[in-house]
């Protein structure tokens, strides 16, 4: 199998996984005859949610920026073509919708019913971080556990995945600047 066929196969598999993560929670609700709202899948933002997302984003990004500015072995910011930057931003924003729907909407809700909200946030954040290790096993990729906790709290606090999606998307936009690989 040549390289272009492998890339096409990887793209198809990625698309199928993304579709599963995004749509499975809704299919689950339909099959179980449960309301998507119980899973935070009614996407809305209150003023309080906006306030929390903005404060938590600043609290997260501001301390991390000097750390990555001095990251060993890298020229920061990276020089990207506009097309590459646009593709990375688009995939990062799409990933926020897909991953938050699945991990904070479905997984966290299912676990909350069994082990309580506190432990569900921790467990869903751990699973979220572990999935980031599949493509590139590195301790830096596992660091997604910490923002996972923030996104879990946002979902729990506001009853919607939308605050977690926005926080996640803002984090992905920031990471395109500093870690575009």
C-alpha cells in the first residue's frame, strides 16, 4: 500500500471516529428515550458561563504562554502558511465540538450517574487525555488531563457542553500558535 492510500485510509478512519464521537451520544439518547438536555447536549451559554470561560481561559493561557515561549528546541511562534494555519484552526474547533459532545456530554453524564459528579469529571478527563496519546504518545499530550478537568467542571456547573466547547476551542486556537504539530 503506497503512502497516498495510507493517508486516505487514515482520513476515512478519522472521519468515522469523529462521526461516532459526535453522533453516538444523540443516538444513545434516542434509543434510551432520554432527553439530550440531560447530557448537556442542548448547547447554550449564559452570561455566567461566558464569564467563567473567559476567566478560566485567561487563567490557563497566560501562565502557559511564557512556559512555551521558552520551550527547548523550538522557534516560537512557528511559521505556518495561511492554509496550514486555517486547516489546523478548523480541525481544532471541530475537535472541540466532537470531543466535548462525547467526553463531557455523554461519558461524564453516564459516569456521574454511577460514581458522582466529582469522580466522573476526573474519570472522563483521564479518558480524554488517554485518547490524546493514541496518535502521539508523549507526556505533553497527556497534559490535556488538566484542561479536561476545567471542561468537566464547566459542563457540570452550567448544564451544557457549550461552555466546555468554547473553552476547548480557545485552547486549540492558542495551541495552533504554539504547538501546531
